[in-house]
C-alpha cells in the first residue's frame, strides 16, 4: 500500500513538472496543502521532503518552499563550471568568497600543481538564493594574481579568468565520494554537523596540460545530481578504494 505522503508527493511532482507551479514560485503553505489533501501537516512535510531530496523544491526550513523545476543534473561529459551549468539550466546562482590567502603548498598539492606557493580560496555557491556548494579551491601560483583581482562576489571564476587573461580550463579529473559535514561546512551550508555531503575533488588543466587548480567541492544533500554517460566502447567508470573516479557515464549520483 502506498503511503499517504507518497501520494501527495506524486501529485505535487506532477504539478511542478506540468508547470502548474512555475520555477521560482512558492508552493502553497503546509497548512494549505494539509487542508487541500485532508492530511496532517506532518504528512505534508514528509511529501515536501521527498521533492526537496529530488531537487524539485528548495530545502530551506521555516519558509514556503521555492520551486526549482526539473531535477538538476550536472554532466561530466563536458567540462563546465558551476555558473555555466546553472545559467544553461535557467537557475539563479551566485557566489561569494569567504576567505582567501597565499600559503606554501602542502600534501600532494605540489605534485598536482607544480607550485611551491599557492592561493587558497574558500567560496560559497548559491542556487535559487540558497547555499548549495562549498568550494575549497587551491590555485597554482602562476594564476594566483589573476584570481586575487576578481571581486569577492564573482559569479563565474572560469568566465572571468578567460575574459581577463585568456585562461581556458580544458581538462578535468573528478573524484566523487561522500563525507560528513564538519563545523565549517555546517555553518556555511546551513546543515547539521555530520550531515552527508557529496564531495567532488577535481583537478583542472589548460589545453597544454598546465595545472590550474585543485579543489574540494562539497554539495548539500538534495542540491544537484551528477550524470555520467558511457558505453562499452568508451572509457569505463573506474572505481578505486574509497573513491569513484569518473571518465564518462549514464550513472546518477545525487547530492
């Protein structure tokens, strides 16, 4: 037997996908939905949580949920920045630098970037006005000055660096895993400490193979789905202990 909240979620999902609730609009309040469906507010809250997990509505608590539209899926088949992907899909997006500093490279950063000094940047990304992504990016020394000149609220670092210095991010390697939210993650993303986050670690280079950046990106649960399209003739999905390495695919990994 299908649970009551699942039936309500199915009806709301159909309404969102049909355009009855346009992208950017607010869902009716929990009280209104409860009256309409003859259900308890707790049941309605469960239904909305299902839609939030699917990325159809915003997950902010204490306010009416904002309709985000169809399930958000970011593909690794092409190398796009968060801003480029969001704009192409019609989402409102933003970004804000929380902190940045120059420091000596550590761990495997010198191996990946070939720089003794690096620029470390902590940036929060928003989608439809809500924080969904925390980027901890480390830039190679040769591009650090150009990054430092960008405004703290720069929407797209990728586009800004292309316009300012002609830099093209050409190749990327992505490692995906799940991690618990730490104290800083919790505060900046508005989630409970220990909540699961989908982490994407990436390293990008120029066409010539010159390393530009390495980053630890953490997505709030329910914010984005990653899609990878592959075939038996293409490079397979390579699995590593503790990591998932993506080449191409049809798999969906939701955050």
